[in-house]
C-alpha cells in the first residue's frame, strides 16, 4: 500500500511539473537572456547563448542563429553577425525542403516541430546581412543580398494572392533601392523605389497605416532623372505633387541613417472554450458564440472517434497571440551643421507581426481544434477501459495543450530612416530620440563621419528600450 502511495505521489508530482512547465511561454523560458538583452548587456547576453552547447540541435535553432546574429550586429561584430545570419538562412532553406511533421504536432502540440520563422522574420535576415556588408564596405556582397531579397519577395507574392494579406514588403524594396543607388546603379534603384512606392500606396497605408516616406519620393525622382526617364519624372511629380529640381554635381556625399526603434512583439497564448454541437452523418461543430466562431468537422461514419467525440460537451484550446512591447521613443532627428533632418517610419514590424498571425488565424483555429478533439477522443476511449489511466491521459493532454509562442524577440519594433547630404570631409552629426513619457528619457548620441565625395555611407542605431 505504501509503495502504491509513493507511486501515486510521484505520478502526481510528475504531472504537476509537466502542467506547470506547459504554461510557460518561450519568452518566459528565455527570461534571463531577455533581461540581459533588453537592459543593453549585450556581451553578457551573447555569452549566455554561447554557453548553450545544444542550441544548434534544438527545434529553436533558427531563433538561436537569429539572436546571435542580432547581438553580433549590435556589438559591431559584422563578420560574426553575417556568419550567424547565414546559418539562419541555410537553416530556413533546409526547412523549405522538408515537410512539417503535422502528425507529431497533433499528438502533442506545435512546439515539438522545428520553428521555421515567419515570412517577415526571414526577410529581416537579409536586412541585417545587407547592413553588415555595407558597414564592412563590401557593397558588391550587399548587392548579392539584394538579389536574395528579390527572390524572397517573389516567393512571398506567389505564396499569397489576397490583397488583404502581407504579401509584399515596401521597406525591403526601399532598402534595395538605397543599396543600388549607393552603387550608382540608378536603373535598378529606380525599379526598386517604384515598387516600394506602389506597395506603400496600395498596401501599407491600408494594412499598417504607414505612408510613403517623403525621402523615398525624392529618391525615386532623383533616380528617374539620373536614368533619363524624364517621362517618369513628370509622372511622379504629378503623383506626389512635387517639383523636382536637379542640382549640379558638387563635392558632397550622403549619409543614410537607419534607426531600429524598440523591440518587436512577443508571442503569448490565450485559451478559448468551444461547445460541441453534434450533427447528423458524423458532423461535429465546435462553437464559440461569444466570438462568433463555428468550425464544423465532418467525420466518416466508420471513424472510431465519432462515438467518443459525441460524448464531449466542451473543450478548451490554446492559441498563439502577439503582445506588443510599446516603444519609449516616438520620433527622432539627425542634426548637423545647423540643420535638422527628421526620421520617417519605413517599416512597422510590430503591425506586420500582428497582421501575419491574424491572416492565418482561421487555419490555426482549425488545426488546434482538431488536435484537442483527437486527444480528448483518445482520453475518453481509454477511460472506457481503465478510468484511472484515462484520468492520467487527461492530465497529460491538458499539460501538453500549448500554443506555439516562439518568435524572433530581438528584432526591432519598427524601422525609420533618413538621408542627409553633407560636404565632403569630417562632419559631426547628432542623433536625438524623443521620449513619449518624459524629457529625462530623451536620448542623444554624437558621432563623426568622414564624408566622401559622391559616396553614400550607411549608419544604424538601435534603441532597445
């Protein structure tokens, strides 16, 4: 009897531990790393990741590479950053060649499969690689990343057809244009800028509330003029209600400054209860009237799950959801030689993240409901044979019912940019970010830039707060 009691207590402890662990999100599991990263202790955060010898064999190895790449970039270790981002790229390409093990996910939950990355996360791999190459002065390699980006953008457009889905990225086209223009390839720069303007006007304003940046308009007119597309200059002058005034070539150079503001959202989970409505011919419908959700599942008459599903009254299902991390700063400027240049938002990664998850939420609902229903059916079948074992399976099912809360949590909340034209030579430039909360939180960084005549230099600043 004592032995049986010990076994029962051990089983209870094991199940309780499993249940407690299942409630922890990916962000909470990485709490120590996140605290170091968000407080700007980058070296310590990187060392913490580097000590994990099993990270490259886990289901989250893509996120490991993305985080290591981000940290190295922020610390100015651009070669090292590109190594990790290239590993992330290779890992994702390998995933594309392999089917997802849906059967395994149905047995437990989606976290048992490899994390493959969201569409916008994959594009940001090339964003960072492009920036790294530009900082290293390797403009040709940066152009290679632009070509990779173009391939990814074409794949994204082919993947989704609806105009209400995130299927084109205006900022990535803008970035390609900036790189082409810096390399004096004005024809390709014009094409990239033209595509960006189209997407800002047709998609971004409607889906994310992001307008076409004024700097993009100027750059489009400039590259159209430099390419000799004077009819396009006239067309876009009318579209933008602007007058382009070409300036004579002078002893000036450009600074393109990109500001990564804040941190992107984190994934959490939420639970929804569904009532089971039984129909004829094996039809089972999961209903949540409060949210207006109805999901019918036709089951074949010889399916053994019909009998057990017909006994269910309701089930509770876990789904992923994003939680925004609001930015401390809402605007910033560059000041130099008595002039001030405002930053303009070019990419709202936070808004895109919410949109990407929302556009596939019906699919998430359907897969999660079917997963929970099949697990419940197995539990009921086992209860009919052995009530205690059935109860144990019920606890296990509850403990393993978990949404996939993994995502790239070190990417920025939003990306801003501006272009500054300066005389050749050493110039002092000040970056200032302004807090929405108090003047004490305002941020200022001064730096010097050796401006080269006829050349473009790229600078990046990241505000993690």
